[in-house]
């Protein structure tokens, strides 16, 4: 008997062609999916390059690296040897004093402006000309930039976080306060200010021009050291008075401190007073210490802080609340 021959399977050519075509189409759609899956399933850390200018959002003071970078930029652009006599204003730069700018605003009712009757319909927050030329930046007898110095010193001293609460006694035109408003969470900056002109500059120029209307600072007009209008149920992490207490009667300063003690966060909260504390030293060392202690305050120490931009330093005196 002849051996058994296996039956051969014959696949018609049209079916074979159809199968190959179907496989090709299937692979065409599967390859991108498989490639994507292999990429997403890989847990290997991506290679990243840290940028030297990256910084924490909570950073306040410039770092040594920041200062080094600044010096390098001056050197690379050949700007380190500035001389006023050498660098003259050129065509395209239109120097105008504040007085000249103000006169232009008054005479021409603006710069480019609409004609009547629509001339007053296009400005949401109409601002006085003297504020637009920033006359109030000269109200302090020293550069406006010093406000940033004060902010940096105070905020760094108490390790301030954006959710902290800050009270300034006498914020003026916000030379210092504008930096706290920008840094802090909405409604967390409070101020008691007596001068109407300063308040006008703060509300009608500084806050809107800095894009900080959304921060809703609570600034109250008053000179009686009455803090009840700021509400209750919270503690301040920082209370400060920059060149204010030296212009106030000693009795009123003590009234203010007495009213503020229970509003200051126990132990961690700080009160800073600039320039001098004659309201205290005039009593004599022992009597001053005893009076502070009776209020629940303790004198921590004296500090100085250098300006970042000009040859100047300020003296600050630090107090804390010692009772819970």
C-alpha cells in the first residue's frame, strides 16, 4: 500500500492578496499606537536642563547669582562705566520735566485725545495730571526705589509668605506698600493713613497703574489709631511703621501699641518701627521695658538694612508679642 500523502491546502490567489492587504492596513494603524504606548509606559525620567534664572515664587531678596548675572549683563553691554556727561539724550528721546509734562496734560487735556463731546467717555479711571507725572514720587526726600528696600528687609525678616497678613501704619502713597500688595494674597494688606493727598495718589494712580486692583487692599483713612474698621478674627504676621511714630505724640503711640497687641500673632508675629523709638527711650530703659511687658510686648533688637540701589541704610527696631 502506498504511504499516505498529506493533503495540500490550496489558497486561492485572490484570498491571499486580500489577507496580505488586510494585515498591512492593520499594522499601519497599530504602529503609531504601539509607539505611543511604549513611550508613555516608560518611567525613565526625562532629561531636563535647569535654567539659571529659575527661582522660587516665594523668593524675596535677590541672590548672589542674581547680582552676578546683573554685573555680567552690564559688562557684556558695556554699560558699567556710565558717565552722565558722556551719555547725552538723543533724537527720539523726548525729555520733559514733570512740570512740562503736567502743563501738556492741562493745556491739551491729555496727549492724544478725543474731541468734544466724547472727550470724557474713554477713560475708566480718570487720574489727575499731577499723579500721572508722578509728582508724589518726590514726596519723601529720597528715591522712590527705597520702598523696595524696606519691603525686602521686612518680608525677609519675618519669612513672609503670601498668605500672611500685614498692617502698615502710615502707608502714604504706597512707596513700600505697593510691594506688599503685589506679594500678598488678596485683601491681606491693611493700612491706616491720615493724609488725604497720599490716599488719592494710592487709590487713583498706584494701585491701578500697577495692575493691582484685584488685590483689594484695605486702606482706611484715620489718625486716631483706631483699628476696629479692619475687622477681627485673624492675627497680623507683620505690623510696621516707617518714619511714622517719630511724628506722633508718645501717648498716641502707646495707645496704638496697646490696641495692636492682641491683633499680632503670638510669638511669631513682629512689629517693626523705623528710625527711632523715642516714645520708648524717653521713658528710660527700665520703665520702657516694664511698660512693654505690661502690654505683652518684648523688645527684640535693632537692625540696619542697606539699600540695593543707592548708598543708604535704614534703622529698624523689632518687637514681638510674648503672651498667647
